[in-house]
C-alpha cells in the first residue's frame, strides 16, 4: 500500500501554526529522515517572516504551494515564486522570505553516508 499525504490539509494546518507562532513559521517533514536519501519538508511562513541565511543543504528544489516567497542567494541573485512555481536552490548560502503568507515544499537529496 502506498503512503499518501494530503498536502492541502498540511498547508492549512501549518499556515495556521505559523500565523500563531512568535517565530512566524511552522514545518513538518513529509518524507525522509536518516534512513532515506531524500527528504521533503513542508515549511509555512507568515507574511514578512524569513528563514535566516543558511548554507545550502546540497542538491535541493523549492516548490511554492501557496503565497509568494523570495529566495535570496548572493551572487546567484533573487528568485520570486508564487503558488505553482518550482525552482532549483543554488548551492550557496541563501535565505527565504515570505512576502505574503506562504507554504513551500523543500526537497533535498541527502548525501549518502559512507562507512569505510
């Protein structure tokens, strides 16, 4: 049996949590973790809130599910995305700003851990 997630329900739940949180954000891992090579995280941000500048997680994409966000990525410039847009996250320090209440799906290909 395939495990399924109803994204519109998660969008509503986490956007409400973000709006009521002092940090203005809420997140949940939809898929993945230590035992997987892929991780998908739903992130909700209230209007005007940011995920502060941070290192690139590696190979990653961002899909905007609701609202509008701006991805600031140094020399790579900025990208503005609205619901339905999809972008590759540049492999450098970046931050994400919600210009209106927004929810995104972050997909990261995690580096395989090797033991020698």
